[in-house]
């Protein structure tokens, strides 16, 4: 154990020495300061190892160093962080839009403290095995899920495709759990969703209003596959004669810059999409290309983009590009204001990474997207709804929208689901999805597009000619 610990400390020292070697040609004062900083880190680690009241095993030592790193990075900004090897695998899987697993969304059941299935994904091993919304996962490979962190449980369930995993599942109305052995597969995370599914219960119906030919596309994240999925969905809708489109970016936390740029480019034939500015680097601009533009002519194919306070990062890039170019009306509430660029720097032989804020996004009109800690409501940041298009939700209505949308997305798999009780349930069940919820933002978008399709002007937007 002593030899292993010592070897790990030598690894830290070696890494530090390598990092300091990069400053070999820096001014002498800078080199001295760098050496002093790293020396302080090593001295603190040494004192903790030798003097702390309890001995630390190698895993706890590793966690200590990671916590020291992340504690410092959090002081810089909320988005810079160190991603350890386990989390880096999950990080890459999310961005790539696929991973090895069984295809379930899970959460914590507050009543039993066990792992609970929110919904299986259509066509996945979990779906085919008969797992349904609300099922409780009592054990994973014989390990009880009570009190286990959700992320740890996810790591246990995920694994290499074609490898088996045994789950103890408790169905609604049953007293005893049953063991189900499932073979993992490559799971694809859909970035492009609709509002409701077709009768088969598997595929989305993207044509929201079949009479007026208004399509509805919801982008949940900007993964590597988002642009490809968007193009395929648009091809399907255009084949059905779509005339108007509602693009829903609400609750979209962002993702890859490249995916947002590619989707914006689908609807724009020219002009700026976004630019990035950073310290010690030239401004980088992304412009629309003439070829490949779809949904033309613009004056006969109106678009509405839906946003809310949880629309961030890449979703703000797409919304602002379509708004500033005049391609789409933006409806809803002001976005989150996350306009900083994080560069992912791989470390430890590409096993972990440093996610560091290196630049900021600027919208086509030259205005800032990022909301800094001292930013005021009157400052320029985020994306605001177009003039006269704000639909502000109360905290209760915003919460109800989230619950209503999540409930609509649950796949029932033809069976009666277990009643879901969200975390921190109230006695009056006000945390449950409201049955009579009205999506006022969507209603506003449909009103605007239907009006434009009839040839009337809306606000500062001209009427459609030859509609």
C-alpha cells in the first residue's frame, strides 16, 4: 500500500514537472511564481497524507486532489471544471449521442429511496424486456440501489454492447421483485423530438397541424447527431408539404457549437451565425453558406422559435442567428445567458479532461450573449423574445410546463405505469403533471404562423405573398 501511494504521489510530481517544463521559456518571475504555486499544492497534499486524523486510501487521495482542482476552478466561473475518467466517458457518450446500455431514464424514488424508471426508450433492450415507466430497480447485479447515487447507478448499468446485466425489477402492484437479465446494446440518444408519437408509440409525429401544414420540431440537445437528425426530419416534413415550422428550444441546455452552426446554416443562405472572442486569440466567425439552404422561399415559409429561461448556450446561438437575420420570430421568455466557450483539454493520456472557459459567444448583431455575475436585467445578454412576443410564465406555471412535458414524453409500452411521485412531493399532489395545462407559448406560436400563412402582417414582420 505504501509503495502504491508513493507511486501515485510521484505521478503528481511528474505531472507537475511536465507542466512546469512548458514554462521554461517564460520570464523568470513567471517561472518562479509557477514553481511556488505547484510546490504549495504538493506541500498541502503531503501534510494531509501524513497528518490527517484518518489515513486516506488511494481512491480518497485521488478524490482530494480532484476536489482541490475543482474548488479552484469553480472560483473562476461556474462552467470550468476538471472531468475525471469516469465522468469523461459519460461526457463523451452524451456529446456523441450514443452509449452502451439498456435504454432507460432513471431517477430517485423519494418514497423507497430506490432507483426508479422514468421511461424506457423505444426499441431498446429495456423496452423489449418489458420495463415500463415507474418500475423500481431494486438491485443491479445483486447490488442494492437504495441510497446509491444516481450517477453511480448509471455507470453500473452502462457497459459494453452485447454484455449481459441482471436487474431486480419491482413492477406496480407486485410484492416481490423479479430478476431480468438484459443484453446491453448501443443506445442512440435522439436530439430531435416531436410533440406526440404516432399510433405505433415509437416514432414522432412532426406534423403538428395537418390542415395548415405546420410542423413542430423540438431539439433537446446539440449532440454530434443533432444536425443529421434535423436534416432528416425536415426532409420528411417538406415531403408532406410543410408550410410553417415551430422550432422548440425550451429547456435545451446546449451542446456542441458545430451542431448549432450547422442547423442555423440549413435555414440561412448568407450572413453571420455567431462569432467567438477570447484572450490572446483572433475573433473566429461562422457564416452561413449559400448551398444547402432549405425551407424556401422564406417569405412563404414562416418560422417561430420557442425559448425560455432554461434555453442556454448552443440553443441561444441558434435562436439569435435566426432572430437577427429576420428568418424567425422568437417567442417565450428571455434565455439563460450562457455565452461562454469551454475548450475541452484532454489530460492523463485522454482519460480525463479539463473543461476551461477560453472565449465568449457574440450574436450576429454584435451584442453579447453571456450573462456575467454582475449583469443587470437591463444589460445586453441572452436572447429576448421578438417585439410583442413575450409570454412570461410564473414560477408555478414554469414548473407545471416542465412536469407536463416530461409526462407526455413517457413511453407507457402498452402497460399501466406506476404512479410517479417526483422528489419532494406535496400532500396536495401539486408536483404531479396538471391535467388541464395549457402551453401558452405554443399557442402563441401557432397563432402567429397561421396568421402569416393567411397573408396578414404580424408586428414588424411583413405578410406572406402568394401564400
